[in-house]
């Protein structure tokens, strides 16, 4: 069965420190895409980063990077130099099948950044 | 600027009533989606459409319907609202861009529905 698992309901990190949010996935399809979204308290969904299953390098977008370990089926989000504005819910999602835009989401991780 | 809007933003209704949530996008995207967000479940796909007159059931489609009569709109109807349908509903749209490795889904602001 295709599934996304986020095992950390909540995480705390001090400002300016790095933090890793875990995401594991389950699929037998060799072609898939992985996304991370941020949902601040205002409720909107903000796209952060994407990783394709055939991408050779880990994706990076500014302070966000994706630690993609295909053999372990994990796609952890790393936020470097955390800021107070990073406090939010973070969702990992998988696109399946690859040639569609259907997404399945994990249950999310609530990140709180403290001064 | 192109955008995706949802209305109403908040709705309170009674069990058994029919409710329609509107979604309108000006991206001119062919692909549109409805999700519901509940604590402990993340976002779950209700229905989706890949173009005018095309509709498909998602993971949690029971009790919901959609219709697509134009590119811009995908209204979501709850035929007979139930308390289990109390949730936050998100509409999203996406499009395949030439040369793009992925299609980003753009989400609306959400509609908070309470069924009493």
C-alpha cells in the first residue's frame, strides 16, 4: 500500500539551529515524487521543495534541503538556521502515480522555534 | 496575479442539509483537487478533475460530489451533511508545464466547515 509516515507529531528547535523533520514512504512504484509543504497558523499550504525518485542529487531550496535516501525510503526535510517564522506544521507528500498530480500526505509535524 | 479562491471561508450548517463549497482559480489550470484536513490524518483527497466534464473519486469521496463545467471552477457538494464531515476543506490546482520536472499544486486558503 502507498503510504507516507511522519513519526514526529511535534519538534522543538532553537533559533539559528538546524532541524530535521522525518518522512518515510512506502511504494512499489519506481517512479514517484516527494514534496514538502509548510502550513503556518494562518492555514495556507506553502510548497517548499520537491524530490523526484530518479533525481541523482538531493534537492535544495534556500535554507531547505531534502535528505533523500532511496534505499531506506526516507525523504527527510532539513531546515538550516531556523527562524521564528519557521514555526508551523510541515507535511510530507508523495505523488502517485508519477504521471498524475494526485498527492497523498503524511499526518504532519508541528515545528516550534524558540528564541 | 493568478490565484485560487474558496468561498465561504467559514460555514456552519446542520446535519442533513446540502452544502456547496466553491473553488475558483485564475491560473487556467486543467487539474483541480479537493482535500479535507483533519487532525491525525493530514490532507486526504476527496475528488479531482483533469479537465472540463472530467471528475474522479479520491480516497474519501463518500458523501461528496463535484462537477466541472468550466476550467476555472470545481464546486464541492455535500449531499446531506454529517457531523463526520466537519473539517477544513482545501481546493488546489496544478498544470503540467513544458520542461518542468514536477507540477506544483497551488492551494486555496481553505474553508472551515462545521456540521452541527
